[in-house]
């Protein structure tokens, strides 16, 4: 049994062996997980939800800053991008910290530039 080679096939085999078979690089895909985690969508809380939470004595926990706000703080109560309502006891148990605006504010003394009397 003799094997006959066709000259074109022999030439392509020799060229592939000498040049090295080059395969195209795999296309980059977005399947690999990203290094940074995507931010969660902002929480949307209605005025009715805020009123119900106030009626039940709940605090608003800002989950991104780990701070909770009392219902008398209308600036942040139910209005931060990330957060949820819970009892103050649950917030303390979960190691959240009370916001500083809940503490009594100190009144700054006014400085005067008047010269001292001799």
C-alpha cells in the first residue's frame, strides 16, 4: 500500500510546520466579573411609607454610611439613596450609629475683633 501525497497538501503542511500554526486570539467578552461592584439602585420611599414609619417609631438606617436618623430629622429621614426603616433597638444591635444631628447642637461663640479695654 503506497500513500500518495498531493503536492499542494504537502506544501501547506510544510509551511504550517515551519511558520507555526497561528490561531486568532479569542475575542474579549464581558463575561468576566468586574472588579468593582455595581452600586445598588436608589431606594424609593413614598410619603405614605415615611408617615407609617414615623407612626410606628421607626428610624431610617442609611445602609451605605451605617448611620441611622430619627423621625424628627426631616432632611435625611427616608430620603438617603440607600436605606431602610427599622426599630432603633434593631439599628443599635446591627451596629449602626446614631446620626450626629440627633444630638443637641452646641452654639458657637461669636468672636469679636474689638480691642480690649485697658
